[in-house]
């Protein structure tokens, strides 16, 4: 299947962002994090992005409700749409495996099928994949930023043996190293005075070191993963994530525009 044809189909089904990376870009990963452990015939890694509505952040932002983001995360739609796209690929004769995000601390659990094979679960690095597929960069706040939505998207992945025309790895910048995410954290869990580096398929990502223990007890709007007490919570709704949304929008750095600023009291950038 042609990549352009697949992207058009995905768009008509409600996917906001679609990128394709050849599986060779994942060669740096061990079998515990490598797509080839899940589907050995994989040729293309397709990364799908579903925008998280900005309005779902307002309950935490205004203090009118403690936790509202859950209703804004398009989990069901993302899972259903990813599954339906897999069916379209298989209807065309290509194998397809849907993969959904899990915490890395769930690796190395379960029983190996063979002593020289990785233990399940094999967990992919989604933000790395999104960069490799051209969708965005990992910002200083240690989350994926896209030019369209900043940190406001949910990702899913499809592994397929279809060899699709790849997108170039993302080479632009969204994060401007403003430090707003670190400044907004009441626990000082992000250290804007240092950088942690991690390899990408091309170049390296750099983010502020994160004291994740503080995030696990954060009361500002994190979304915690059930059954995974060791995981890093989803931080979009927390003070750090919302500060990033406000900064990127006020600075005019995102292509998605709104009629009103995210933080009217700060007189944000009128669109
Ligand atoms: S989730 Fe909470 S503790 Fe962690 S960086 Fe964000 S604001 Fe700070
Ligand atoms: S708040 Fe600023 S430094 Fe932090 S991730 Fe967003 S743009 Fe980058």
C-alpha cells in the first residue's frame, strides 16, 4: 500500500497525524524494545497521533474540577481506529499489528518463548518512534511536541510488513527551551539547569532531568496508569504540561489556533 493512500485513509477515519518510519531506524533498541520482537517481518512502523482536546485541560487549569483530562483522552477512538486501519492493511494482503502504549517498567515480565528470546512484554518507545516517523520532537519537558498540537496528542503504532515510503525523521524545533514547564512544577521535579540526553535514530534528544517520584504523588493533574505503580504518570494535565500548552500557544509556535487564549488572565496571544 502506498504511504500517501494510507495517510488519506487514516485522515478520513479521524487520525490527526500519520508518519512512517522504516524498521531499520529502530536498530538501536534491544529485543525488549524492538518492533522486530513483536512482528519479525516488520518493514514499516506507522505512528498515528490523535489530538487531545484542549478543553479537557480547563478543569485543572481553572480549578473548577480536579480531574477532567480522562474524558478528553481519545482512548477508545484511538484503539478502534488503529484496529480498523490494521484490518484495511490486512484486507490489502499486508500483515499488521496494532501496538498501544505501555509503561517501560512492564518490560521483562512473563515467560520467554525461548531462552534466547526477550521476556514479554516487549514495550516500544513511542516518543522515539514519533520522532523517527517525522511527527515531532521530544521537548525539554520530556514529552513529545508536535508542530500542530504541542504536547496534546495520544499515539498508537501499527507494525506492518508493507514497505511504505518513509517520512524523514523530524528535524524541526517546537520546544524553545523556555523553562516554563520546570518553573510551573511546585515540586521542582524538572531541573532546567541540566540536560539528560538520549539517542534518536538521527541525533539525540535532550530533556530536563525528571524526578519521577515527585510526579507519582503530584496533585496538579497527572493521569496515573492503573496496575503500574512504577510507571511515569501522563503529565499533560499537570502543572508542567499545562504550562507548556500555554507557552507554545501564547508564543504562536503551534499551527492549531484557537479563538481564545488558553490562559485568558495572562492575556495570551490572540488568534
Ligand atoms: S507531574 Fe507534577 S511533579 Fe511531575 S513535573 Fe509535572 S508538575 Fe512537577
Ligand atoms: S514548557 Fe518550554 S521548555 Fe518545557 S517542553 Fe514546553 S516549550 Fe519546551
